[in-house]
């Protein structure tokens, strides 16, 4: 969150990458990636979890590049928190009644 406060990173965006990782992307993907901003919460994280495949990541970043607005970012944040709450309550129920 410190990087968000400093302005180096957004709260919602595409997966952050190093300059070397960006250079290694295919030309089409690099073009899409450079039109967006990096963030902590990404479309790929919300839709596909912590370990999306390359195809899922490309699709998510493509969708985000054409859909990014404040409203869409708020929708992704809500989806992220909804998923986190679901995980919390699912894990909590499994541990109920155990000593």
C-alpha cells in the first residue's frame, strides 16, 4: 500500500511487471499492457485467482485495457472483497466444532 500512497502503483490495474518482463512480452501484449496502469488488485486476480495461466492473464489484461474506468475499478474491488469474504467464511465453517 505504500507504493499506492507514493503514486508508484494503483489500487486496481494490471499485474505489475519489471521493465525486463515488459520487454519480454509479445508485441501485441506489450502494446495492451503499456496502455494500462499496474495495480495491487487485477482483473486476473479477481477472475482467475492467484495463479492464472498465460492465456487467462492475457485475456484479463486485454479486457481491463478496454474497460478501465473508475466504475469498473470499483466493480473489480468489490469482486475482490466479495471473494475474500467468501474464502474467510468458507474456511471458518470448516474449522467450526474442531478443538
